[in-house]
């Protein structure tokens, strides 16, 4: 899917005030531990966290349900 459609990235607004909520969702959705969630949070904040569009949309939806403004965006080629 990635090779055919390209990656999408997860974008959040106000990550510094919502870091705990973002990590909670990342841990639940990705099945990762706290240390990994902190690393993924840094990638999300820097705009470097990407994957398939359906996966990024699912995580963005869960973040929005937790009160975090989030969107999944396709990378421009």
C-alpha cells in the first residue's frame, strides 16, 4: 500500500500541552511501551511520523476522540 499510494503523516496541533493524551493514544493504538511512546511523540511533533493513510487516519481519529486536534495528511511527492 505504501509503495502504491505513498506514506501519510500524522499532524497534531498544540502537542506540548497534550503530550500525555497523545502518548496514551499512541500506546493504546500502537501497542507500545512508555519509552517507545515518548519516541513516537517526538516524531509526531517534528512531523516525521508516517505510515499508511488508513493507519494514520485511525490514530488521528482516536486522538480527536481524546481532545487532541489531529489529521492524517498525504506526503506531497
